[in-house]
């Protein structure tokens, strides 16, 4: 920014320019990087000035192919006789860098300054006519360092008396407030007093607080005060290096005043504005407008800017501190669309998204989550889905810590994977330390901040659930904690939940999880495990007699739903149904599964009769083998053996031949 521009601007009488020139000045100031307040302050010298008009016009100055630049202001000033400073003058196109020491503050009092009117306006704005006002002019003293300091001054005159005297002595402000030392200036207290003293206990109304930030350039102070929409009743140029903002706090007593001022100062510092906290007292002195100080004017720079009250400003603060992302125009992405987060689980889950696995208590959900941790750590497949290699945190809330570690080791062994990248799995054992999720999340975020994780698995969530799981509002708040994990850490949040009571087969996958539908609708990916009803033939051919069969279905937000995946749970891992035996098996709880179970019960005797008939048909030469029976009945050898046992000795097996038991032998081979 070139100080010549503002020096030139002072030379232009806004009351003498036409509207087109006025707009050109505003456009030039914006093009050169100045705040709207500069244009607004200059415009206020014009009788045609309308509050708020500058800001509305300013928003419309969005740049053109031929922008109006600062040279326009310089030329307008030159036409009116202004000359740039000859000493050290620079060419218009020279580069100017602000070094923080040029003494320029970007502010100047109006050309036609009326100091008496400044003080009248100040008193009328801040005080009622009966309020007693404290001020200091000539009552000053010099400390050991040679600095002039104010004493008590005057504190028993009312605002009405002062205003009447000022109007009577319209050309001599000193006739009302007394003479002051030219090098010192004067002060005024912005809250009314009781007329008995100048301490905090003498303050009768706690309406205003002083905000001062003298370590910043004055132009920047003004920009920040306006940007933060402080409810400023009066903005006074101190005649030195700061603006004194008299801010409405509207407190009913000292205690509330203290709390509000503390909040105000803390908020300013959080926004990067250094504050002089010595000004926190309600009896504090501020610079009196209408006086001079070392040849500089203490003047009223603006009134009634920002929000209209403390309550109104608190609405702004809530918006400024709500930590919500900014509004964005779609146009900015037209030629540069954002990059999607990488996929943690191919076709199912992206980094930073949420996933829930729902299933019944016998599904081995914890084992499945541990298998997922291993797949992510090693960059392997999980239920056939490739996983991106990364680091994962497993939050164990339920299992004994030693048992948890043993499970991971067994899973590695059962999967046949070497533990090459097992350091990518971090375990946080919290059994016995579980707290509600809203209390756990801040601790979790703090712990993982420097861990460079890709996913966080929380198992199980019933240990940390808050509220009634059937209450949509409460569960919405609960699920928001997973959003917070994702947002604060950039990780995917993965967790599991149990099915509701009763048959699940006839429900959609997304409706099987217990509690409110929020559980299914909140995550970006829901995977549901449902147990399958098996035929006797499949049951009799199980490699693991304790294995259970399952089907995985999905409800995905980012991808197309997956084709249902069938697999076995063979402790401690889940194995894909690579032979396709489970493809036609119905889910438990469906009508098909019910018919299958009923069919088993009704045909037990029919199966026995079928076996006898088959034997009779095959026994042409007294030589019926297991293979013959398998082919005739179209069943497996294990089914043949199972039926032989159910016939309770009616037939015997001898050297792979099936014989009718006539009592001669009970030996089975």
C-alpha cells in the first residue's frame, strides 16, 4: 500500500465530487488493497452520506478487465493542487513495502474538525443527562521515568451540565473541561460514576468496556474491529498509535461486567488481536475526543459501528467460532474438481469415512474387524476386497488385553500371513476403562494426533453408547462423535453393532441393526452379516463341524452395493465360499429357510423309507456300495453315513458295502 494514495485522498473534498468520481475512488481503494473503512470514513464528510451504502457498493467491486487503480486518486488530488512529498519521492510504479515503522496510520480527522461537537456527540452517545462523568485534563503528574500520568481529575459533573457548557462555549472546549498540557492530552471515563470517587465501586452503570490494541498499525486495528463486528458505540483516535474502541457490554453489575470483558478480551486474542488487558476495569480512563496531544488530534473517528448490542454480537461470535467450514461456490471446482479420498477397502470405504458392520452375536464380528485390521496393515484382501496398506488403531473395549493380542496372533497364523507389517496395527486396550463416547473421543483424538493412522476400529460400541439406542435424536448425537473422529484425525472410523431381536431374514440389510435407523443411515458404508440356513447335505460335509455360514450384504453411499458375499466362520477367521455351495442357501428367518427347516422335520421317516427303497432297488446281486447309494440318492458319502446311523442298526457297513442287518453282525467299518 502506498501512503501517497491516502495522503492524496485527504486532499479531495468528497462533497465536491460527483457520484461517478466517488465510486471510482472506492474502486481504486479496493483495487489497491485498502479496507472499506477508509472509503467510508472519507465519505462521511459528505452531507449526501448514507450509512451502509459504502459497504454495499464495496461488495460489488469485483474487478474488471480495466480496473480503476490508485493513480486515479493521485490524479484527482493533483488536479486540486496536491503535491506528493518531494523528499524521498518515489515513482508511481515503484515497489513499496510496509516495514512497520513509517508512522503512517491511515487515519486523519475531518478537514472541518469541530472538537466541541466531537465531545458533545461522545457524551450524548454514552451517557444519560443525569449521569456523572469523570475526566482528567490538567490534573496530571510525571513519574520517575518522565511519563505524564492522570490523577483523579473531575468526577462530580453530569453529562447534561457538560453538554450545556460545551454548547455555551462552542469555540472553547477548555472553558468546559479545563486546560490541558499540549504534550499530554486528556482522558475521560466511559462509564458513569456516583460523584464520590473514581474507583470500580464508584461506577454506577457497567455499560461499556475499552478495547485497545496499540501494537498493530492503526489502519489494521480499524479493519479488525470492524471485521469482528464489535458492538462499538464510539471509536476514538487516541492522538497516538491506537484507536480506543468503546464497546457495549451491557452488564447489569460488576460481576457480569468482569465476565463479559474477560470473554471479550479472550475472544479478541483467539482471533489474533493483541489486547491491552490493563483496560479491563469499568472505571478505566480513555482518551477524550476534542483535545490535542503533541499536535495530534484526539478525535471521534466513528460511532455506532458493528453489532448494535452485546447480545447481538454474541450471535456473531457463535457464528465466528462455530468451527463450521466456509460457504463455497460450485464454480471454483468447474475446471478443478476436488480429489476423492483414497479407498481403504476397494469399492466399499474411503479414507475419512465411516463404516459399520452389523450382525448377530454368533457372527464373529470382532474377529472380522481384527481380520480387517490385519488386511489393512499388510495391504492384503479382506473377504475378497483389496485393502490399501496403512496404519490402523484397534480400540479394544471388551476383551481381556492378553486374549486380544492372542486373537491377533491366531488370525495371522490362520490366514497364513507373515507378520511383516504388524507394526501397522496399534492396539489400545480399554477394557475396564470405557467411558461414554463423547468423553472418549477427545482423549482418542489427542492420543492419535501424531500416529499417522488411516483407520480407527472401535469394538464394540455398546460399551461406549450414550442415550437410548431407539431414540433417533440421541443416536444422531452419538453418531456425530464418529464424524468428529473422522474430521479431526482424517481417519476412517469403523465399528460394529448387533442385530435387533427376532428373525432378520425378511428385513433389508440396512434395517437389521438394533435400535434407531440412524445406525444404518449415518455411516457411509454399512455391511450386514446374516446367518444362512443349510441343507443336511452341506451340514454333513462341513470341514469344520463347528463352522457357520454367513452372507455379507451392503448399503453404500459412495459406491454401488456389492454382490452378496458368502463365507464360513471357521474359528478364528472367516473363509470365502470358493466352491459356491452357499449361493442357493436362504438366510435364516426367511420363508425359504422356514420351509427348509420344516421339510427336515417332516421327512425324517420319508428319508429312511427312501433309503430302504434305494437299497431294495440296488440290491440285485447282494452288492450295494456306498458309491452306488450316493449315485442313486444324489447325495454325498457323508450324507449316506449319516442316514445309516439314523436308521439305528437296520443296515450295516462292511468293507464299503451296505448290508441289511439280519442280526449276524453288528460290526461297522
